């Protein structure tokens, strides 16, 4: 899945409607938020490994899950 498409859907509020309608899984929104959190950390000068550790703690998911999300949006 392309992050650009999700960003457009999120910015227009359509992503929320698709999730509420059951057409898109809630996990897609979670993955989007995880990806954005890691991007934010990296833009603020945090190293990738530390950013992944921090985000995994915030979202209460494994670091492996963070890597999978990042790979999905590459």
C-alpha cells in the first residue's frame, strides 16, 4: 500500500469513513500512525533503531512489527 494514498485519504477524512464502513481494516490506520510516528522521530534527528524502539513502546507493539510496517510502506 502506498503511503501517499493513505495521506490523501486521511487528510480528506475519507480514511475514517472507510474504516467506519468496514471497507478498510483498523490495522491500516494503526500502520499509518506508526509510520508517521517513525518518520517524525527520524526528522527530529533520532537514529532509526532508537526511533523504532520508542515507537514500539508508545504503540505497545513489537519492534519486529514496526519493521514490517515500514517495509509495507516502502
